[in-house]
């Protein structure tokens, strides 16, 4: 009777795992919504060098008062962007919006720079899948132009996503543990007793406890990771491009 109950729990866990994965894939709980659509910036000129292709664009709308133009540099190994400011601001914050070829947002980088000594920004790394870019000003020297670009994700939705992910991890580990116990423990090879003894042993419950702990840690890491700013977005470097 004990074996039957464990198998029923394993089947229930498998169903919950599949349902959790379907929910995570179909609901797009972590997909942000954006206030602005893609705008085709004017291409000023395109320069080809030995190692890269550099495309200089004029910014659009209210952004041009603060950021005049930007260059997208593409090489065989990397892709990055450098902005040209209208003046040396004490504090400036802007968004670099990366789009796919189909003009769908794939990433939004929030860039902040203080006490500028040059009219050019730091180097901003772009995703390799980035095909189009928009630069949108947020604020400069206390003047707020766009308060937010990304609609904030509610903590309820984020915690629900983290919970679904943790449940999927726990149920997957539960099923894997039981399948290993059935096959390696001897239910199909050596007989019923070996698996029966393992399932009633403290090692079985320790394995379940470890699986639960892994799921809890996954929940905490998922929630925390969404609250930490992308360090790569703020990554600087030596300026390698001069605007002319």
C-alpha cells in the first residue's frame, strides 16, 4: 500500500510539473510592457573600418535637446552604442531600447551618468540579437522628461511567477527522485523490497527535504534577481569612438 501511495504522489507531481511549465511558458508573467513604440531614427552616415561597421543616427523628439546623436558599432564579436550629449550635464539618465528585426522590444537599459567630463557617454554593450535601437531621455540636471519607460511589474505577479517556478523545480526533483528509486532501487530489477525499504528510509525524506530547500532558494533568488539592476547596463569603459 505504501508503494501505491508513493506512485500516486509521483504521478501527481508529474502532472503539476507539466502544468507549471505550461503556465510559465504561456502566461509570460515576466514580460514587461512599454510606453513607447519603435521610432525610425535618421541615419546620418555609416562608416566601415577594418573590424567594424559604425552607424551614426540622429535622435528624435525631445531626446535631441539632450542627446544629439548616437553611434551603433558592430563587429564580428560584439555590438555596442555610444551617445553624444548636447552639453556636459551634472546628471543625466536615459533609456537604451533594443529591438529585434521585427521591432519587438528585447531589452531596455537604464543608463545614469554623473559629472560628465566629455560630451560622449560610456560604452553601452548591446545584445547580439539587437537589430534596432532607440535612445529615450529620462531626465537631465533635475529636469524630468520621461519618468518611466517600462511599466513596473507588480510584486504580486513577480512572486506568483517565482512560486510557479519553485513548484516546477520541486515537483521535477520529486519525480526524478522516485523514478531513480524505482529503477536503481530495484522495483523492476531486484524486486519490490529494496525500493520499499528506501521509500520508508530517512534518506528518502532527506532527499525530499533537500528538494524543498532547493525550491525555496530558487524562489528567493528569482525575486531578488528581478530587483537588482542589470550591472552590465551600467558597465562603462574607455571611449573608443569620437563624434565628428
